[in-house]
């Protein structure tokens, strides 16, 4: 049987129809999975308003305190961040973090804390970002996560923005002397210095 080629936009329309049918059939997991796939493509296209609309709609299908809700609220934070809406982005990130903390999802917590640190750094607030990336780093080290170098990158960036002295002060405000020295050692080791 021959298949008629169709555009990516036509593919998206078919997926949106499948999403609708999954939802109507009570197959929420499949509807959310389809939403994620469609939103990933919309994000690639820069169609952030439509992406936000679909995620907000999916939130109405889910329990307020579920793993899926935490992921979607994190994604809504990224959308708001990309669109230059800092207050909205932080609100979504805070909500996502709270749910992940309640659920004990440490990997998710590390992800959201790290993203909040990146966001604060990009907003010109590296002093506020350091504790966020430190918390994320501690969780990732404890979990043996391959994401550790990402936090080290952002901590190095924050050190550059703050200067050695201020960065060191912030480390000592949040860590023991021994842990602060360990973080500084990791930053040097990871940077190849």
C-alpha cells in the first residue's frame, strides 16, 4: 500500500486528533504523552503560545500533585522563561519544585533547582543562583547523576560574574568549609585548570 507523504503540520493535526480521542476515552497517560510529543515539536517551531495552551489544558486532566503535573509545570516555566516572562517562569518553577519535593522526586528536584539557578543567572542574579545550583549539585552527586557537569558549568559562570571573593562568601554561607573546598576543587578539576 502506498503512503501519501504529508507535511509535519499535517502530522501534528493527526496527533492532536489522537490526543483528543485518548482524552475522551479516559486514556490520560496516552493523551499526556501525545501532548508532550506535540509540544516538543511546537517548541522547536517557536510556537510557544500554542504549546502553553496545550500544556495548560493537560493540567486540567491531572491530579494537582502528580509527577506529570510537576513535569508540565516545569515545562511551562521554560516556556515563560523563553518568552521573557520572569515572574511567571519563577512561579511555574516554584510550583514544580514544591510538587517534586512532596513526591520525594529528588532527580526532578535537582532538575528544577538547576533550571531555577540558570534562570536567575540569566536574569543577572548570580548571587541568588548559587544556592540553587549548589542544592541541585548536592542531589545529583548523591544520585550519581550524569548531569553534574551542567551544574558545575553554571557555578563556574556564577563565580566569573560574582568574582572569587563574593562567590567564596556565598559558598561558605551555604556549605561547611570542607564542602565549600570540595566544590571549589570540583570546579577546578572540571574546568581543566
